[in-house]
C-alpha cells in the first residue's frame, strides 16, 4: 500500500498522469503544487482534498486562495510554498514533476526530510547531480526515476545492485526531425518542432526532444543516478520508443525493458516500487509493431546531444550552465526570436564563456544558472 504523495508540478503532463495513477490505486494526495493555473489547481484541489496547495506565482496563489476559501485547504506561495509541499510531514513520496531549475531546491528539501523521491525533474540532477546524490546517500533518501529511460535502466538493474554492469544503453526516439541534416534544421519553426511522433509532453520537453538536448540532459541524469562515467553510457536512436533503455552486463548479456510509450507505467512503478500495481496502460503487442529498429545518433545534425555529452565529462557547474542556457534559448525559439539551430549556438557559447567551477556548492550552482540566463538574454 502506497502512502500519501505530494505532487510538485501537478498541472503538467507528468503531474496529471501521476494523479490518474493515484486515482486507479487509491493513493491519497496530501499536497499539490504548480507554477500558476489556478483554475485547474482548484479542480484538482476539490477532487483530492490535499492539506496544502503551493502556487509559485503570487497572483495565481491569491486567486486560488479566493477560489478555495470555502475549504480547509491551505494555499501557500512562492519558493517557500514549494519547499513546504516537498517536505510535508504526511507525504511519504514526493513526485518532482516541475519543469526546470525551479525543481532543485524542493528536491533537495525532500531528500533532507527523507522522502521517497519519484524524480521526474531531470534538471535537478543535470544541475546538481553530485550534490543531490551525495545528500541522498547521507540521509538515506530513496530516489526512484520516473523518466521512462531511467525507469527502464532502474528496472534492468533491479535485484543485481549494479554489479557486473558494462554499460547502459539509453534509447532515444530521435524526435520529429530524425534523418534531417543540420542545414535542413535551420528552417524549423516552433509549430513543426512541437509535433512529437511518440510522446505527449509539455512545450519545453518537446523542443528539447526535437533538438535531442532532452537526450543530452538524460545522459547527464543517468550518469549521476547510476554512478557511471560518461564512457559507459551509449545513446542509441530507436524511433518506435518500445525499448525504453537497456543494460549491458560484463558477459555482454543485455537486459532491456519494453512497453508501450505511456508515462503512466514508469510513474506508477516509482510510486509502488518494489511492488508492481495493475496495468495503468495498454498491453504491448510486439506482433502488431512487427519491427524494432536502432541506429547511431547523428551528432552532426543534433549538436546539442554532443555538447551535453561533453558537458557530462566536465562536471562541477557545467551542467547547470548548459541547462539554464538551454531553458532560455528554448524560450527565445518558442517566441520566434532565434532559429532552431540558434539554440545550440547560444547554449554552446554560454558553456564556453561562463567560468568552470569544479567543486560547485549549491550557491555556485544557482549563481551559474543565473549567469547563463543573463548571458543568453544579452547575446541573442
Ligand atoms: Mg525520457
């Protein structure tokens, strides 16, 4: 039986699917948190009757407080509010499904209060992987990945404690522009990039998937999560998104995890682990799919992926710089201010220009994050 969950980012794609899983399994929801969306938060709050709802945006928080004034539910705001939702006494598991660096402090807070963390905010490990993983080890907090690839690797490693692992194989759909050259990508518009063939996601993640920066972020996430050096992580393009990732052992035996591309499977597994709950998604029919294909990623066309693999080896604050620069560059692309390939140009310039700090503290990381954003905003 799974205890109460706190869902950070409850109005987004992962958040709403987490609530569907909670519905099916009768898991109580003790806290909800989101950036704004007072209207949807009101609907969710009335349905799940949590103790607390945190809203990052102060105006939206005031709006929600008015909407919920006939209830007992406490509405809190800002980063303080997110931290409260992340450390609420009654929460057994904190689902970190907010997008971006804003997830870093709440995740650390959940680690410090020894929650199980169902980690869906990859930016946290990309920015501060060393810090978060060592804190989690010290406190004995469990971090269970929600990202489909990392959940797959986690499942393939299960029972074996990581012994005898040669490498992990991180699969990638290749996004909507697989097969295109760098030159052909120059004319991609936001509308074109927002159509993903297999997964239904928010705008930021969808653009990251189109540039393959998403795979780059996942590469760094995997490195920290599973304690592997970059040379032991291989990215493999697999357009059908059925093999969610795999582990190759010392004897060259490969264990892969498969399923239909539906986030409710990895979300549910993070909540019920080590148990498996009833099916939250349709059955996989390999006969119907017929063919699974694999190919090397094209690092010439998808330069963001190559950049992230380099950044993985740099350590320190490099991940934080790359991630923050990418967030800002994606925003500029969505606003029509830069080209699709301009995302890579800006992010790689930020990584080159901003000073490397080897042993980065939380303050160093937050400062590097800000510096990278400033750099992108003043150099496009
Ligand atoms: Mg993923």
